[in-house]
């Protein structure tokens, strides 16, 4: 009997850039491991796309959107809406990869305020040219960044912050290797109680003034405490 094939990763795209839709279709055509299941061209389509629960949503951060019939005057109109929707849709399984033409630091702060966001890609970046690989990275629990985003994270402004304890750093390193991990998952990997992990996560987020675990990881990357090792998992100075 043949081994059962894993289910295909379902992907949706919300972007008003028609050539990008064509490009995504081209990259995914004929594949059985990653399948494009939905497309949208307006910011107000975001709620319906999330309710359809694709595995991965490619989301343009600057796509125009309307609220109450009027255009939202905001440079990143979908990010605030994403945060609201991800709070209302409990246990949202969708992993969101943010897209933009140019790098914007504000996207890191606004985007990673939502637990569903797992990466930020620039449309022209070399790594974005292999979207199936980036999608599989997101599904495996990695944080996914374009090369330029990674470089900007590591060379951007630093800020004063409280030091993390060795136990808290080990916890964040474990989380960086699988951002989907639950406190129970992390407790098993670190041989700690689930409550201890929950307490340490809360302490780290409070020290960093981070609204989400993903936001805490981004801050640690900005500070050089956690860094990207090539295109693979995250690491910290002095850790193998």
C-alpha cells in the first residue's frame, strides 16, 4: 500500500497588484504540495479570506481598503484590520506572510502585533522568487523574511531594554525555531512545567513591551540578541 501523501498547503493572496497574481499562479501551477485556493484584490476582502482559513495568506500591507463605504486613510490599512480579525477568529490557523514593494520599519511593529503574522517579504527580493519554499518555511514554524528585511532588522536602530535571564533567552530561542509552538510544546522541549513557560513568556513580553510572541522575537532580532543564521533557524550569540 502506498504511503498516504500529506495534504497540500492551501494558499490565498490578497493584493491589488495584478501582475503579482499572475506571478504567484505561475509559481504554483502544476504543484501538488502547494495549491492556490483564493484570490482577492481589495482590502475589504480580508475578513472573508481569513474565514475561509487557508493555511497561508499572502497579504499586501498597502492594499487600499474601505470602511463604511469610505477609503481608509492609512499607509497600512490592512494591518489594523488583520489584528482585529485575528483576535475575533479564535484559534486562527492561517499563517500570514506580509508583502510590500519597499521595506517599511512600521510594518514590523504593526504587522507582528498580530499572532497570525509569520513573515515579511519584499516582492522584488531574491527569496520571494521561490514562493513555495517560503510557504513551506512558514508552515514549518519559521519566521520568514526577505534578505533586505533581515539585513534591515540587524542593522536598524537599537533601543534600551531590560536584559533577559538565561532561562528566558533559552525559551525565546526554542520559540524562534517554531513560532507555532504552544506553551505545552515548549515545556516538553525545555523540560519545564507548562505554567513556568507561560510565566516566562509573559515576563519576556512585558520586559520588551511586545504585544505578541512574534513581536518579541522581532525586537530581539533588532537588538542583535537573536539573529538569523543564513536562511535557516534563528540563533543567538554563543549558541550553536
